[in-house]
């Protein structure tokens, strides 16, 4: 299957957080297919090295950086390294975030989930952005379309979209801002879910009858970053197979 042409300039730089597995991993692999150079960040070094090796085998250029995006000192170093090794960062994919099953206290979760995205975005914007810059965030149908058992997860994903709308309204002179809201997605975090009783019940209500793949989400996010989406700003794009319209 030929690669799509989203209009990216070959060699442009995208910074992807949460890049070692799941959606982030596919973002890295698909970004290099589209001719982008990637700064891939994650907490997990082994996963980063693995995806970087795969991307390089395909002819891509990837820089890896191991960091907790809620650690402002660490992210400052990461931006310095990225700028030095790759140059100006035109695109930012704020994908990192804890699993809804993580045992987090509400206040800590909000700080980690929202504070880290805001800090990453502000640090990125302060680097001096090229024309046509864009940011995309990985939100969720949780909090935006449905409520989940995890209070902090629903609250943080809804708040993330509120922040995206703020950026779209007030920072559009510098960059566009959008978010993707995945539904049930077949990543390591949901391993075995489709075969479980609750998973079967959920999939029975999904018009497409399956979970999303990580590629389904990655392509949507790359489209929103791309020049083809140059007039799309401030949207929440559900990628859920139509699941939430049936709830």
C-alpha cells in the first residue's frame, strides 16, 4: 500500500511523547514513513530503542530521549537536545499519559496529565516555531463523550480538551491545536480486553465491531498535524468506530 501524502515537508521535525509503545510507537513509525524526522520521548528506554531501531531500518531519522514529561527540568534538557540534533520543531504530539488503571490520587493525576501537556506545549512554543506549526493531543472519549469509573481519568481527559480549545482560540497565530479522542484501542494497555466479558459487551455496541488499532489513531493524529489540515483548529476528533454514538 503506497504511503499517503499529507503534505509534510520532508525533513520537518515532530516531537512525540509516550513514543515507546501503543499509539506513540505507531506515530513514530508512520511519521518517518511520511518523511518526518522524529524526537521520540518516553519513560521506557528499551521500548524507545526498539522503535527507533525499527524506524531507522526503514530509513527514518529518530532521536530518543528518556524522560518523565511531568519533570520540567528533564523536559528542558530534552528540548535543548532536540534543537541541537534535529533543529526547529514544527510539530508536537502530546501523547504521553498514564493508564486509566494507574492507582493515582486525583490531585496528582491532574498535575501529571494536564500540567505536563501545558508545560510541554509552552516549552515547545518558546523555542520559536516555524510557520505552519501544529500540536495534537491524545485525549479520550472518556470525560468528553462518556464517564468512566476512574474520576481522575475522565476529569483529566476533559480538561485536556479544554486546554486545547484555549490554545486554538488564543495561540493560533503561532500554532494550530487539536485533539484525537480514541475509543477502545488495541494496545498493550488493553491486552486481553476484547476477549473479556466486558470487552465483548462493549464491542457488541460498536457499529464497526472491533477495537481501534494503534495505526487508526496514529494516522488521525498525523492528519491533524499535517498541512492538509491547515484550517482545522480546536477540534476533538473521536476515533471510536462510532461506539459513542450508540451509547
